[in-house]
């Protein structure tokens, strides 16, 4: 039974530090169990355009410490069409692959869910995204590294913000989720976080401004999640500068540097554990599950749950940001 399994592994969507550690863990766990494994290049694109490479243990040597993904990644329009998925399935079968491990974010998970239902392909997925926006897992591969990158960047910006007595709006990634902004603010001691999940509630910004940026402080840092709901750092800065011309306002958009860099120990360990668990799930005959982590324990989350768009954020932490910045 084990001998018959042939796993194809791919990374899809935005890359995240730790994806290479995940590819390594999947490859080596498969080979250890006598299972064939093949690397699929450029996410679902590699299935549609038939870029599939047989993997040996050496293919994943010396990659655990590297950011990005050796398999490359893409967002694939062709895979969104029924014809594209049919071609992907035919190529997969022709390559002898009969199970998939998909490493990616919510878009990749949605694609996997659809593919699995249409073609009855067993798939184990791993949450790989810096955004941490997948339901059913406390954290995702790449999130910890991105948080640390944000913390380092904000530490540096604080030096100049303090010297010039400025109010800085720093925009971080997260598309429609505030995990990076909120926890980045806590880790860097920022004065406020503006996140899409709470954009209609108590306007921290107004509070911060009306307190005169606090009597004990002459500079402030506000972390803003990139999102239409928050208006982004540029929008907020413009508003504040117009309303409070006495403040010297600056904007810094951290952008894609948040996605790069060597993964932290925490992300490497998470990716290794999840990679092993993904292969074991397929070996156990499980299908269409995302490996998640809850309270330190690995769990199998059905795709239908993982792609829900309401992963809760701990709202009490917003209040804590405020308390700790007095
Ligand atoms: O989903 C990961 C992510 O980094 C988001 O936080 C961000 O909005 C998006 O990808 C950026 O995508 P791209 O690299 O295609 O510009």
C-alpha cells in the first residue's frame, strides 16, 4: 500500500519563510517511508504546464535555513478554470502522482479543496503564509519570521522617530487580517495598531492624538495593517496631517521585505513537524485535511473549515497595546 503512494509536493500563493523546511520534511518523511515523491514547480502552474521533477533526499539538502521556496511559487489563473484543472489532473496521473501535499495560504487551500472534490485526489495541506489568516491553526509557517522582521524594522524606525520627535505610520502586510499588525505592535512596543477586524471600533488613533501623543512621549509609532478597511498607512497619515498640522508625520511601508529572510527556529520546527504530519496523514488514508497546530498539538483540520474567513483575533490584545503604551 505504502509503496503505491506517490506524493507530489508544491508551494503556492505568496511565499513564506519556512516553506523550504516544509518541502524538506515532506520529501524526507516520504522517502523514509518508502514513498516516491515529486516536486511540482510554480505551484498549480507546474501541474497545468507539466513541470514535475522526481525528488531524492539530496534535492532538499541545505535548504532548511533558506527563505523563499526552491519549488518557486505562483498564483495560477489557469487552475481557476475547469479545463485547467482537468489538464492538471491528467499531467499528475501521467507523472504517476496519486496524492498531493499543498503548502500555501487560503487561496491555495481553496484550490486544493476544489481539486480534491472534482477529481477525488487525496490532499494534505500545510498552512504556509505570513498572514496567519487560516482558521483552525494557531499559527502558520512564516508568520513568526515575518513578525520578527517587523519587530527589527520598527526598532530601527523608532530610533529615528525618537530623534526627530515624529509620528510614524508603519504599514505591514496581512491583506485582510491584523495578526501581523497587532502582534507586531506588541513586540515592538508601538503606541497603537490599526487592524481591519476592529476598524469600526474605538478609534485608537483619535485617542492617541487627543492625548497629545502622551505627555511622557514626544514620538509615536502606529502599525497599520494593509487593507482597504484601514485605509492603509498613507491614508491615515494624510488624515492626521490635515487634522493635526502640528505633528511631524512620516510613513513607512515595509512591503515585501516581510516575506523574505531565513526562517526563525520556531518556523523551521513548525514546518518540519507539519511536513512529517502531512505525509503521515496521507499514509493513514486521511484526505482533504490541513495540518494545523492548536495549543502545541498538531491537528487535522478539514479544508472546509480552514478556508473560513473569520479566524478570530484576540481583541483583548488591542486594549493591552493601549495600556502598555502609557
Ligand atoms: O498573502 C500573503 C501576502 O504577503 C499578503 O500579506 C499580501 O497582501 C500579499 O501576499 C501580497 O501579494 P503579492 O506578492 O502578489 O503582491
